[in-house]
């Protein structure tokens, strides 16, 4: 049931989690790979791609949140009004859990 899943990965087609999360969402999918390979796996899907029917979301970490677990150098994804950092899979999972918990508590 693709409607019960969200693919957590920043990039083309990703919307903020807070705009997409609804009571029907039961699963968050995170891509665990180097940034290079993760980008390929989460790229805007082809027609027959199994991830093609899963909505893409990006996280909204608290301001000033920076990656801590660094195997290589942290990935700066964008410089807008606020810098957008790439997090490790473990950090993204923790941030996603926090964000979902906060959004589900808010009426």
C-alpha cells in the first residue's frame, strides 16, 4: 500500500513532511547509502520503479541543527535563507521520529 509509505530524502519532488503526513502514513522509508548512491536510488523515478508510487518528503530539522555523525565531511545540500544539511541515515531516522511525534501531538 504505497499511500501508507513516505520516502524520506531531500531533492526533486520532495515536500516537507509536515505538509504530507496524515493518519494513513504508517511507514517511513530511508535510503541507507553514500550520498552519491542514495541520490541515484531516490532519483525521480521511472515508470516501472518500485519507489515510483511512493511520495517523497524532506525533513524540517530545528534551526541550527547540524550533522554530528560524520564518516566523511557533512553534505551541504543548499544555501537558502537557512542552510540545508544532509544527515546520516541514523540522524535522519532520529529527526524523522522526532518530527512525526511532534506533528502527531499537534492538533
